């Protein structure tokens, strides 16, 4: 009886890890590119300069 409970817990743990790793892998592959037409459409924080490149926003460092 105890062996079956341990096997069930192990199976649940492995099953949960497979689901978690799959979701992490899928979320990691999502590109968070923001579509744009002009540089003004791109939101960037201050030290970065917004730029529209091939229809997607890029935040670049400002070169002094």
C-alpha cells in the first residue's frame, strides 16, 4: 500500500514538472515585439531611444 502511494506521488510530481517545463518553454519562445509605423509608436524608458525597424519597435542605447 505504501509503495503504491509513493509511486502515485512520484507520478504526480513528474507529470506536474512536465507541464510546468512545457509552459515555461512555450512562454519563453513568445516574442514580445511591438508593431509600429513610426518611431513615435514605440514606448521606451528614458535612457533608451525608440526606433521602428521593419515594422517592430527596438529600444537602443543613446550614444553620447
